């Protein structure tokens, strides 16, 4: 099974809270109520990570393949 590292672009996040509610072990709000990755957060199974990224209403979440570092297409 492949896995993915979650990356958030705070400039694109609109603070919907969806990802934070869904995976509080991976994402949290910063002081400005923008999502950020929890320090030391685990990588996720790729299909789980893709579903998380697709659920972001602003497209702020991108994914990097744990093995290769390549960006994963979530469209
Ligand atoms: S789902 Fe997207 S817009 Fe909502 S808090 Fe997470 S990163 Fe921000």
C-alpha cells in the first residue's frame, strides 16, 4: 500500500474546518484559524489522503507520495 504526506497551503485554506474535523491527528488550526499539519503527523494511506484532499472545498490540500516525494494528482 502506498502512503502520502499531507501538505496545506495556508494562502488557499478558507478555514472550513472539514479536514481538521475529519483527521485531527493530521491537521489542526493555527492561531489564524488556518489549517496546518500537526507536527509529527503520520502519513496516510494514499486513498485516505486523496479523499481528504478532495474534500477540501478550496483545494488547499496537496499530497506528496511518501516513497518518491512526487505530488499526487487528486483531481
Ligand atoms: S478542508 Fe481545506 S479549507 Fe477547510 S480547513 Fe482544511 S485545508 Fe482549510
